[in-house]
C-alpha cells in the first residue's frame, strides 16, 4: 500500500512541474513562444528517455535497487537548477502577449457565410 501511495505522490509531483516550467520558458521566449513551448515538451520527452536509460543501467550496476532512486534524485536536482536560475533572474520588462487581430472581424465571417450559402 505504501508503494502505491509513494508512486502516486511521485507522479503528482513530477507532472505538476511541467506546466510551470513551460510557462516560465514561454515568458522568457520573446518573439518565439510556440517554438519554446515545443522545445520544452521535447525536453521532457528526452528527459524521460534518458532517465529510463540511466535508471536501467543503474539497476544493472552494483547499486542494485537503490540505483534508480539515486538517478531520480540526481535528475530532480538537475531540474531544479535552471528553475532556481530563472527565479533569481526575474523578469526585467513587462510580459508580452503576442496576438493578431484584424480591424473588423465581422467582415471575413460574413464573406465566408456568403460563400457557403452560395455553393449550396
């Protein structure tokens, strides 16, 4: 029973970090928020693959069953280093929200509606 609770707690703690890291990365991205979001997601997937490989190798080593836990602790510490650096750096300017809006949004919708009705 304790193992189930601990695995659930580990998963909860691990997956709650991802949205925070992504939002911090997008905040500092400047003019490329979409690319930054994609890169952070790729980074998570790369970390999952590398962590699985390292934990498997540690399990086969002389560390035995404590090897994967040690690898997890090292990866967690490595995850916190860039977050601490970002938190200490802070933002120097106002946050930017990149959005594009046309002057009159009703006109394109009416043109599209007219096209749809004329083809029926």
